[in-house]
C-alpha cells in the first residue's frame, strides 16, 4: 500500500494503472538487491515503445464498433519483444505496460533471447461473434504492422485469444508481405506452423514449478491437497496435470464460480459436465463455491490461474494454503505479497511459474524459422529442463541472499538484462 502510494506520484500519467504500480513496486524492491547501475535501472523502469490504436469493426448487426487497442514493448535489449494479445474489458495501456515488463523478466529468467511485450483490445469478447472477432483481429493486426515482425515483436495468445486468433494474425501479416510467415506469431494451430504442446505448455510449466518447489520445501506433490482458481487454458491443464502427478485437486473455478469436493474432483465427470453445460457450476460431484470462497479453502497448494489482482490486502489474511503458485500474471498485489510473507506462505512467482507458455512459444518460433519440427517428447523434455534450471537458479539466489522467491526471480532477471544493456551501452 505504502509502496503503491509512493510510486504512483512518480509515474507518467499514461502509465498510471494499479497493475503498473505493482510492477514498478516489485521492480524497485528488487533493485535494492540487484546491484545494477542507476542509469540502467532508469531505462528499464519504462516501456521502450507503446502504440495506441482505435480499431473500427463492422458488427454483424451492420452498426460500427470502435475499440481501443494497445501494444507495449518494454525492452528489446536481449532480442525481439515477445508477449501475448488479450481481449478483455479491463485492457488499458498501463495494464499492457505492466504485463510487458513482466514478459521481459520472464524471458530473461528463462534465458530466452527475447524482451517483453504485451498488447490487447478493450472489448467484451463474450459479446462478439466469431466473424466479429475475426474482423477485429485482422484490423488490429494491420494497425500493428509498423511495429511487429518475426525479428521485431512476436505476439501470442493471452486472455480470450486462442489458436484461431493467431491463425488470423499470421494470415493477415502473410497477406501483406506476400508469402506465409508462420514465425510472426506463436500459439498457432499445428497445421499453420504451431508447436506440439504449446496449448498445454503454461499449465505443464506451472506444475513443474510446483513439483520442484514443494520438493525443495521438504514435501511431495503426491498426496498434496490443491485448489486451482481458473479452469481455462492454464488452470484446466494445471488441474489435470496435478491430478496426474498424484495430487488431490479438491476445487477449481471458472468465471461463474467454483466447485469443491474435499475427497478430490473427478475430472472426467467434471469435463463431461462442462462440455454439456458450458461451465462447471452446478457439477453434481461437488458442492458449489464462490471464487472468493475458493481462495480461502484450506489446502497445501493454491494455484492462481485466472487473472490479476486476486489476492489482495483484503483477503490475503484468509488464504489457507502453504504455497501459492501464480499461473496468471500479477494475481497477487504488493500488499498481499507482504501479508503472505509475514504468514510464512511461500509464493511461487508468476515470472517463473507461468513461464512455460513463452518457453514453448520460443520453441515454436525456432521450429518455424528452421522449418524443422520436433515431437511432443522432445518439447516436454526441453520445457522441463528449462523450468527446472530456472527454479534452481532462483532458489539458490533466494537462499544465498535471504530473499523471497519473487525478489530472487526479479533480481536474476534484472541482472541478465542490465548486464546486456551495460555492454551494449546507451545509443548513440
Ligand atoms: N501470454 C502468455 C504469457 O503471459 C504467453 C506469451 C508468449 O507466449 O509469447 O506469458
């Protein structure tokens, strides 16, 4: 809270957004330990470039909708910028700036040759038809043409965007240059140059980090009680993967609410229910629980795989988990982070825990450029090795310097980027 208030005043007004305060608060906290030069730190506080557009879309009704869209590139020091595109009612420039900064740290932490970016369109994707979403995506892509490219900035899916969205983006870009350019986006369907395991990558990565994390804390994932907020692209895969590795997943939720069974959920039955009912609420094999109630269920591991700002100063006192794993970006506020730390709850931070998605995006881009594709076993092994290596480096620094895992992850990333920036120097 104090940090948020302090930093709010320092920020350029266009970036004045609660999520950007969180990102800057974390950055400034980590700087105390990172030992990087003041000039370099000042450069890394702000996004390098931001584009703001208005996207006119002919709606099925014949009327016209105009939607604000953004793309923010935080840092190109280590390579082209990389990050998702989201369609959501809460998208702002400041939100994209925070998420772009986190992408920089995420890529640096995994030693991927990328900087961070993020973009989005402020709209309610649930009210748009498939044809409206296609027109929105194609027009947004053409507005982005001056700043994206396979060696400049490579988009990917994020909230409410998917493989089909990426196929439309790839097609729109390819039509402009006159030939197929699969490496312009990642998260594509396999048939247009996607990668094996990309859809599952974030969820698998989350569980790899949880497994490694709890092992280092001296217990095992097998038999642990887990709660997963979010049952979408990340949460559903994480829940299935946790169950497959022997954990007891007792509760999951989607936007409409959650379901809870202390004996453990039967995912086959739950998924059958979900495809019939278009949601999980009311599932007969469990009792309903609200999203707020789900966060307070007693468990060993609470996976936050929904959206930002879920654990806050208001509810962090009531979180009853031993470990909180951030599958979403920014689900824990600065104030909540302090409360969880005081209560001895270990937070597996987003830039480490959900980095499996961008890791396999990197594999997809490499495969596209080589025009040579790898099988799922190879991807799974490479992903596991990358994630385990990052966990080991973060844990070692946290132990050595007495830091929280979030701070250790940020310090590791900031040092990687700062070293490259020092060596490259400030142009001209
Ligand atoms: N949107 C995802 C994230 O937040 C993936 C980004 C990517 O694959 O480039 O990490």
